[in-house]
C-alpha cells in the first residue's frame, strides 16, 4: 500500500459537480492499493499516519501529530500511485489492484484510520473521476510505502 500524505489548511473532493468530502486543518491522503496488501499493511500504515509528527508545535517545530491537533483527514483512492514508468513513456498500472480486491481493502483502511483517529474521516468515491482541491501547508508532502517499513 502506498500513500502520499499532504499537510493541508483545507482540501475538498468533487464528483459530478458535487462536493463529496471536505476538511479544514489536517491531512489529504492519496492511497494506492496492490494485490499483495493485507490487513497488516493497513494497521501499520494507519498507525504511522495518525502518529506522524508533521504539525508545528508552539515553537514552530514539526512535533505534533494529527491526533495532537485534533485534525481531519480526507482519504482519496488513487491507483496511479502504482504506476510503473521504467519502460517507455506510457505508465503501466499492472500492480494496482482491480476493484474487487481494492474496494474491500480501501473500506478496511477507512475503518482502521477512523478507529485510530477516534473520529470519522472524509473520503472520495472509489473509482470515480474526482476533482481534488487543496492548499498544501508548508508545503509538507510525504510518501510512504508499506512494503518498505525499514
């Protein structure tokens, strides 16, 4: 499982001209799922996300987590995080899971993050053509792959 985490002052996602998710201070997270992902990846990644100290403390040092600031999360599915670009100029998405595998894992990820964050999160719509808007704060953008834990 791969994620791109962006610290934002606000973010939203629109599907068919309708806002389906919006947050203020918090994290916009794009998640890509592959067939090899398991519940262990979900648990590890969720724990990493909610405890990642990337918010400023009173001394302007990134020392607080999303839990510490009671921030919000907007989670967006994005199969393109598994793009293979080694050969040619057209990315291959062969490693990205098909919906029958990805949707249950995506739903488990939502549930796990909500449990770890102790509140509901906002989401996009899996597989939809989404328009995502954000104001990256910092900018702070972090890439994490659950297959590279060390």
